[in-house]
C-alpha cells in the first residue's frame, strides 16, 4: 500500500512517515521545506519538493497512484493567521482543495487530515468532545474547520473516505522552537541554554499535551481501520503553562524564572479534550504520560545541542 504524506518533512508528519515505513507502507512525501527539515525525511521515502498549491501536484499523484493520503501540510500559527489571513486561507483552504482534486483524479481511497482544538474557541464545557459547538477565534481555526466540510463533500460526491483527527497540543522530538513554535520546544531549548523564556498572558492557560508518537499511532490505526469521520486525539488531562514550565525546570534540575508578556490575540484560555470516541471505535489511547514525553523530548534537544 502506498501513502502520500504532505508536509512529510515536518515535525508530526516525519514521525508518522517513520511509523508507516516500519509497518511496510510505501511512502511518498510532498513538502515545500518552508518549515520542514530535510533531516526529518526518512531515506526510504520518495520526496517531492513542492508547495501544496502547485498545479503540478495532480501530475505527481497520477504518477505515484497513492492508495491513501495523509494531508498534514498547513500554515499552523494562530498569530500568523490573525496577521495575514489571506496567506493562511491560501495555504490551508486552496492548498487543500488542490490536494483533494489530485486525490480525486488519482483515485485515492482515503484521506487523513489533522484538524485542531482551535476550532472550538473558548469551551462551553470540558472536556471537549466531538459534539462540542464550534466558535473559532482565529483565521487558523476557520480554515481548519472549512477543510472538514470539504472532506465531507468529497466523500459524498466521489466516495473518498476520510478521517479527521482533531488533535490537542502535540509535542515531542523534532518540534520547531523558532518563531511561534510549540511551547514545549521553546521551553526545552531555552532552559537547556540557560536562557529565560517568555510566557504570553499569566501562564494559567490550560492545555492538553499529547505526545507525537502517540499521535502517529492514531494515524496508523486510522489508516488500517475502516473508520470514517471526526475523532479527537488527546489525553483528557489538563496542565497550565506555568505548571508545564515548572515540570521542565524540575526535570532539568534548574530554577530559571521566566518573564511574562501580554496574551496573544486568538489564543484560547482553557482547553482539554476527550478521546472516548476514538478509543471505543479503534482502541486508541495515549500511552506516554507527560513526564516521560518531556524527558524523551529533552533528550532529543540535548543531543541536538551537542552536535
């Protein structure tokens, strides 16, 4: 079976690619390398350096004839979507339509797509389940939810199966700490370098952090099963940003005091999610607790710094 993975040189997708190759899938990767890293590309995967908006994508799909598509390439920054909504929509909506059209023309059987907790806005109840009302607070949230509608339409019109995985905050090795990267990656690299991180807002924002290798497992199980529809991938646990920062300090045996800045537009105050639906359907559950995941992540950044 052949899988086309967009964004396959990125943080999350590269872990998915590694796991799929371990399970004897043939992999093709499409990545513009704007955020992806060539070091993340599995040597057993075939690689195309392309933007997902490139009209030539269809030609690649027809040539490779993938059975499945994992469409992870996206603009992922909430602040960037607020500052430049045109670019956000161009990548996340128009780029996705380009992938869907290529999938249709190449007779792809199934598409797996990562949505986001950003589509829920400020929760009306916790933990968030798949039936929670949607109240997007940023362009990013709007674009991610818009794609869910397109996937449903392509299922109805062209019988392309789909699974949407609404993931909570993903962390782990290979996460990019530059710019507005993942908070875990930023904290890890800053503290390892004895630098002072900055927390936006008061640090009491609540989040649900899920380890990247557990997320990769959810993709593999979704690919192998006959499920369709929308599923949360999360841990149903909560931790504040202040508590997260303290935990990393403790693991590193440090006591570096952080600074604080005004909260960012579009950020959600409190979010954690139920994974009951996907657990009941295919048996997925998170296997890595936060302490173990942070330790493995810190080991990755230690090795990176020592190169």
